[in-house]
C-alpha cells in the first residue's frame, strides 16, 4: 500500500508541474525514422440443467438476434479467429459498423460533411462496445507522432504487472511526464525499456489491424480505426492494479494540450485521451484519440489529420468532428468554447 500511496503523491506532483510549466509544442523526433467470456446460453438460465424450462430458455436464446455474437468458452481457443477484448466481453474484432447506437446516422453524416470541408487530409473513426466502428478514411495510414505514447504507457504497465512489480517513483514520474506533458525525452526513456515487440503484441490484443513500428515511436504507422479500437479496449488492456493510474494520467493531460475531443466533449463526458502533432513537408500533422464515458455509455473517437497550414486548423478539425459525434442528432454543442466556424 505504501508503494501505491507514493504513486499518488507522484501523480499530484506531476499535475502541479503540468500547470506550472509552459509546455513547448510537441515535436516528435523524425530522425531514422471484455472482462469475462460469455458462457453457453443454456448456462445463463436460472432453471436447473436438463429441465424443460431450461431447454426452452436455451432454444429461445439461440433464436434471439444477439448482437454481437456471443462466444462459448470452448470456442475461444479456436485458431484463426480475430477477436478484441474491449473490457466487457469477447467480441469479433469490432467488425459490425452498422449497429452503433451512438452516434446516430445524422451525427455521422454531419461529421463526414464537416471532415470533407476541412483543409488537408482528414480521417476519423468512432467505436462502441457493441462492436461497431464507423467513420471516414478509418484505415488510411498516418505517422503516429506522440499518439504512440499511450500505447507505450499500457505496454510498460503490462510488463510490470507480469513481473509482479510496480513503477519506481522515478519511472512513475517519467510515465506521467510522457502522457500529461507529452514530453519526448520521457517517451524515449520509456520506449527504450519497452521496445517494438510488446507494442506489436499490444496492438494485436487490441484488435488493431494496420499498426506498424520499427525502431522509432514517433514514426509508427497507425489508422483512426485502430486507435478507436485501442482506446475502447483500454480498461481491458491495462492490468487491473494499474488501471486507476493509467486513467488518471490520460484524464489529466495539461490544459494546454486539451484541445480537440476533450474541448468538444467536456463537461458532459469523462475523457481519457492523447494527442500527437508535428510539422511535415506537406503541412501540420495533428492527431488525437480518446475514450469517452458518460454514465453507462462508452465510446471512443480518433481523428487523424495532415496537410493543414496551421496546427490550429487541425485542432479545430478534431474539435468539430468530435462535437458532431457526441451531440444529439448531429447538432453541434452550443458552447461558448466552440467557435462559430467550428459548428
């Protein structure tokens, strides 16, 4: 318990530093470039096994249009079946895009129209726990910039849990600066400890399909669809003993970097997020992905942009898309924080 109390103290210190330090723009280096499986339907009934009532219940469940398809325990080890554990069940890896309950079709259409109107190249994806991923250009590849830092955090916490260890005070501070301040030096330290293989394995477990990395965290390749999958699966990917630690870091990113999705979704949603940005030859690369929670609702949003003249253009693109996705019936949030041109 004393070690976890120390982690809490370190988190408080990192928060204070985030508020006190003026953060430089995040310019990543360019050199080198669901909780439990579902049992068989018959086992879910309250009636004794073998009774007529149990048999009728089993037949009724078998005929019912369950979404997504629930997996029997015996099927989980079958080879060649892609699944992602989102923290609430074992699903086929988010492959049913037509069944998202939130956002609705009008919200998605509004977000797509807005994306087409923005400068540069824009892709986005939104995912929910029923198994849906929808968006625009969701499999278009982008350089990661600092978006990979959230994956480095989770991969490192998984390593520590597997070894039965907790972060030292120094390492907890390093992870905090990497996420809350997007500090590149801290990311270099954490990445040197983790390496590529654990990140690839993490991507596989999250159901990511297009992630690639080779010796440089800042130049990994990822897609909006994959980042939506990763953030939706966050709670299932982080070991339970470190879940509060990871969520606190991702929830308390410095206000100077809390543009885009958190600006559009707060205060109505709890937002756990990471962004990444840097200049490129064709303009600014501006990426962001987040897990959003409100009551029992959980969705994830990822927006990736490149080629805009200004970083602020990318920020406003991400904010405008997110605002449309989290607003009822696709109507933009009526908030003084959202500029008229964004809505």
